[in-house]
């Protein structure tokens, strides 16, 4: 993400919402899902916002759980976690008015085992929780006062801190529940999911009044073997190279493996299909993989706008035949990442580390000596199909290279 600075603005419905909230100079009540909620002045109000109701209806049940809410506002989400039977509730907010408001609501219902703290995200939080909840501000603009911190998170500072640190406060098999909106910076949000190694276990959305509320249930990605995290980081490295090509259009990912690259792509483009010879039991979501024989891609010609194949050609009996299939089903672009060599020594080292990495990542080990590609043979695949190479990237890995070539047919 670098040091890029975005110019964020409030959504056109937000100013009216803030005007209504500011019109209250004294505490008042509103009803949400049959419960009366006290709301203090200068606190985010469920009276004028339908998304807390959506959030409550779709968040996982908290019976017997230890629940932490970041940014509690009036305390409504923490309150309903307690109503569901959470055995411990901790709620924090940066707004002192929100702290007093949340305490008032918990006292109103004579609830026990709660702790309400003024805290900047996790600053004063201690312990670990089954569920960590954050209905995040949707906008990245600079707030004008303490109330606007409920809708504006300058440069998404709190969101970044939350997603970076939440795992440290999460119990084993715990979940992170995040509320967001299509009015926020979704590109940044998805990037933060990847960089903090969080997997979307469940997702809900609802549209009302011209905007959508999103609810994500997130889990830390589990790396079952020591080389799996290495593969995750490597897949992300290459994903950033070809990301701009996959935002629009129908995508086919050939070589699902552990599912990391397909997950990255799906965050930015839902229209993706994934293929592999077998489904790895450690993969992120084996249910989304279509299996094939490694030779014939089971789709008609020109079905996909982009076909992506990473670290897969050298596992085919004939890389040339599989590349032919990639081109057959693509009507626009073919993107391939492959390890390549320039001499016999490099080929030996490449083959060994391919075997070593796959073995220690729990992936299928299929070494076909003649299928490993020299750099010239790799480029030749594109030239033989008269594909214009519009992107070429490479990095040195030990003595050999890993290359990305992206080609398209000139029309």
C-alpha cells in the first residue's frame, strides 16, 4: 500500500444522519428488536441507522462466549451479546460519552460480568476472547469532533490497527466480526484482509436507503505445515503483480493448490472458477475447486476473459499441451507464473526446491523432469501461439528465476 494518501469524503447520507444525532441535547430512548436502548447526546444512534439491527441479526450467537466490542457507541451490540448469553462482555470506545452511555444500558438491564473501558482500539484491552466485534467507521475522512469518530476513521487508522492486532486477543478457534459498507474503501479493506492473513468464513449484506451494510465473520488463516505460510506470501507477491488484470471479467485459476491465490482473486472479483487435479485437505475451501485430469480443461472455447496458471505447467506431462488448453478457453489474456532455468545446474536446484517446498507444505509432489521449463522454452510457449507479451516480471530465487508472463492475442 505504500505511503499513498487517499482523499476520502463522507457518503451523501451521512451528513443527514449526523444532523439528526446532533439535534438531541439530552438522553433519549429508541427501540431495536424489541429492546429499549438509551442513547446519550454525541453518541452514535441506532434510532437513525438501520445497520445495528442488521449486524445483531447476523452476528454469530454469543451464548457462553467471551465477547469484546471495539467502538461500542451506545453499547447496543455488546448489549445484545449479553442478551444472547455471553459469559463475559468487554466494550471499549474512544468517546467518553459512549462509555457512560454503554454503562447506562448495561445497568438498565441489570447485566453482570461486563467491563466498559475508554480505550483507543486495543490500547487498554487485556485477555483473549471468543469473539472480537468492530462495527467500523465506513469513511476515511478526518472527523470534525468526537461524534464523527463514529463515522470517520482518518486514513482508516483504527481499521488498520484492529485488523493488525485482533489475532493477539483472539482465543484458538475464535472469530472476528467486522461491520463495514460499500460506501467505504473496499479495495483497502480486502488488501488488509490479505496482509493480515484473515479468511472470510461468512459474509452477509443488506441494502437500505441507497447503501449496503456488510458483515464479515473472519478467522485467522491456519498454516498446518511450515512451508504453507511461505507459499501464502509468495502467492501474494505475484498476485500484486497481476492484480490490475483481474478486476473485471471472468477468471479461471488453473492450479488451486492451497487456495491462497484464488482467495486473493475472489476478494476483488467474485467471478472466478478454480481447477486442480486433486483437492488438498489443507486448502482454504475445497468445495470451490473443480477437478480435472491435468490435460483437458473442462470448459468450452473462449469462456474466460483471463486465465491464470501459477506453478502448474511443470506438473503437467506436457506443458505445451496444457498451455494450449489455457489459450483455448481464454478469449483475452493468459497469465502464467513459472520457475525457470538457464543451465543444467539451475534445473537441478529448481527441481530439488520444488520437491522440498511441496513436500513440506503438504502438497502433491509430482516431479516430471522433462516438464521443467527453461526460460527460452517458457517464452516460446507465448511466441508459438502468437501472443503479445504485455507484462513480463522475474525475480531471482537462489540460482534460478521465477517468471511471470502475461500475453494476449492481438486483434
